[in-house]
C-alpha cells in the first residue's frame, strides 16, 4: 500500500486538493505514517503516543482500520476511506495545525481536545488500542517515576498526585489500565506483560481485538516450583512461569477491580500454592469417590487410584501456547494472559533434571516402590534392542532428541547405521551428527572387529562427525583398537 507521511505534511503544508487526490487514488487503503519517537523523557514519549492515539481516533471517524504496525520510531495506520473528502479534510487540517505556531487559539483548542481524549481513554471505544496502550505503558511505567522523583521540589510536583490518580483509577497502583476498543466483549485490563480478561469474554476474540496476532492455540499445563523458580510443563513444552505477574494481576482484581469486602479480599492467596490436609482428597470416603473427585486429581476412575501428579485445591487452570511464548491462567473470576514467556536454557535443563531425579528417588523410596530397573535380556529381539538403544540416547543430555532418526527395521539395508542423531548446539560449538549401530548378540559372546565392517566408509558416506556402537555383550579389544584408529585418522568422536 502507498504511504502518506504525516510528518512531511506538517512541514511541507501541501494544498488540500493534493491530499484529496492521494486519498481518492488509494480508496482501497493506504498507510498513514506518524512519527512518535524523538523524546528523551518518558513524559514526552507518553505525550507523543497519546497524541498519535488521538490523531488515529480522529482519522478513524472517516476510515476503516485495515492494519497497524510500528517500526523505527514510526507507527503505521492502515486506513480504508469511508468518506474520502472528509478524511482528506481531517488529515489536512490537523497537519496544518500541528505544523503551525503553538501560541494560537486553534492550538490551545487542540491541546484541550487531546487532554480530554487522554483523560477519557477508558470510556472511549478506541480504533487503534495499541497506541493507547503504548501511551499508558510509558505513562504508568515511566512518567509515574518521573513524577515521584520530583516530590522533593514543591514547584514541580504535588505529592497528592498519586492519591488522586489511584482513587480514580485504582487498577493503576498495580500497573494495570483498562483497555478499550470498538466492539469489544467484556472488560480487559492490560499491563506491560499481562492482560486481565473478564470471564464472559472470548479469549481468542480479545487477542485479535487488542493485537495483530491471530488466534493462539493453548494446551493444558501443570505448574511446579523448584528452588523458587516456577515452571509450566505441557506436551513437549517446558517454560518459565512469571508467578509474580499472576500474583499482581489477581491482587489487582481483588483489591482494585472488584474491590470486595476488606476482610475477604485476600482469601484468593491460599488457593495459589497452599496445601491444606483437610482438603486432600487422596483417600476420600467411599460414598464420595465419584468420577468428579478423580477428575480433580486428573485420575482415571477405573484405573490406578494413585495420582500421577499431586494437585492442591487451587481452582486455577494453566495453559501454554503451542509455541511456548504465552501462558494463560483461568480462575473462577477472570482469565489472565501473560506474554513474553522465556524458556530454560540447556544448562538450566540439566540442573532441573538432576533436581527432579533426586525428588523422584525420595518419593519412590517413601512410597515403598522399588527403583531398581531390570532388563529382560533373554526376551529382547533385534527390534526391541534398538528401541532400548533409542530410549538410552533420548536420556543422554548431550544429544538433541528431536533430531533422532531410526533407519528402518533391524537388519534392514541401512548402510551400517541404525540410528542418526545430532548433538545440541552450544556456545562456540555447532551441532555434530552421530551414527550409532546396535548389535544384539548371544550371551557369552563378545563383539569383535570382524562383526562390525566398513565403519570408515559409513562415516564418510553419511557425513558424520561421530560414531557410536551399542551392544549387550563385552566389546573385544580388537574392536576398541579399530575404533581408536578411526578416531585418530578422521578426528572423530567415538562412543561405545
């Protein structure tokens, strides 16, 4: 789409007819680009965003919104004219006003209208809520601190500012603000990283309304906390969960948005992570052991009565987006959407695995379950042995399980390779390809060099940087010597 630079219009002051021609020629839609940067203080940046939000609201009276984006200090409004002449007139008049002297009556009226718009943001269906949110983000998370820093100077700031502000907007003391858009369903409150969405609102429609994102698919997740770090785990996903964001959001709901009775407003705290024995339904009376009871514990009523994961009596439901970058929490009152989620790095995963292993061993011992693992070697065939090798490699933290490939059935023409797998990418180390062979032999024999042929050719053919062999018997010295020579001659890594 064609771009109309509002900043250029302010400087060049083109004739009204020129702007009308542009709008008329782009009746299917165009981009109006507004400059919002160039500020050294949060107060200036907040003002620029508020002004851009005001301008966009003025233009949206005569145009349909068809897009929005930001880049390099500019905001791009996608507009499709509804009234071509009126839209061109509005663009021309505002550009001419903002490019003129600031000491005129027209400019004073413009400032008054902008201030009225800013004070009533929470009452107006906003056409471009992203700009309003940018304004409030910089106002609440930046300008507030500038105001607070001026409290020592009686001439610069009035210490009663926050008292007045929080009486009118109690949610802002928790750094939330009310988000509005034309056609929205229910109330939505936003902060830098979290949205509070009313229970009757459609979560997907809210996401589309207040962002340029498409629908987000969510998977059920479980919360756990180790070493004061909270995580959500779902199908194939493990993410950090910013628990402080949830606490702040729920405190905002109870203390500012709903404002319930003072004696009861903090009851929600006990339902977060607290375990209360009298609410533990592990051993309910027989008459209460119905399907709904086991559903609470995520159990199969007809199966094992021991839970796969203990749950407190919390009414919270946790979800993770399919890409692991958003978390959704639902309680009896509101929905909480948390953005900008991070994932554990490789080192943290290794430490987490070690900690979980120790917890597992303690719980296993206390439950009276034997932790000894025995393999029925006599019952294994070639295919089962390869599956065992795959499981072992899957537990090896040095390899990336997602890259593993099983090369056909056992004893098939696999070119001397049963399993292909890559190592993890590490700092200053690129991933390396490994080829593994699996050899299941009779008890009492050994794996000799003559039983493993063409290792060098296989490595060259498939471009591997590492080679491994897995067997159920003793490896003969002749094979060790052969592998050592291969590692030396080809500068390879060998695993056995």
